[in-house]
C-alpha cells in the first residue's frame, strides 16, 4: 500500500478513520442530498472532487501525511465517489418506489424496475 498510497505511521488506521468513516459518511450524505433534490448524477463528481480535497487536508493537517500526492488523491476520490454513488442510488430507488408506486417497484437496495 505504501507505493500507491504513501502515508505516515498508522497509515491504514488513519485511512480507515478519515477516508472511509468520516469521508464516507459525508459522501453518502452528499449522494443522498443530490438524489433528494433530483439533481443530475454528474454533479456528484464535482462535489466529491471538492470533498476529496477536504479529506486530504484532514490527512495532512492532523496526521502529517502528504497533501496532494496524485496516488492519494485518486484513491480517496474513487473511494468517496463509490460511497456517494451508493447513497445516491439507495435514495433514488426509494424515491422511485415511494413517489411513483403505480409505475415502479424496487428490485433491490440500489435498483428499481417498471411495473408491467
């Protein structure tokens, strides 16, 4: 992990705490908020890009890790984007099923289908 994602001491624990727990929760909430307001999916990429820099700053300021190392930024961006996309799809599936029950039914946590 050190070659792709250079960190300081306790790198894995810091990654789990800051990126997965804190950043993941914020990304999930962002994905849900974008879905709740019926905004297009492409806006998620922009908001998560900004959130990636906030997460990287926390890594840098609190744990003396590199701030804008390309590998770190890319890994954090895609982890946060995956969490945000999951939050977006869960909310959108709920919306489609509850707001249009005569037209759609849920087929899973992240999906729905048109009723026949």
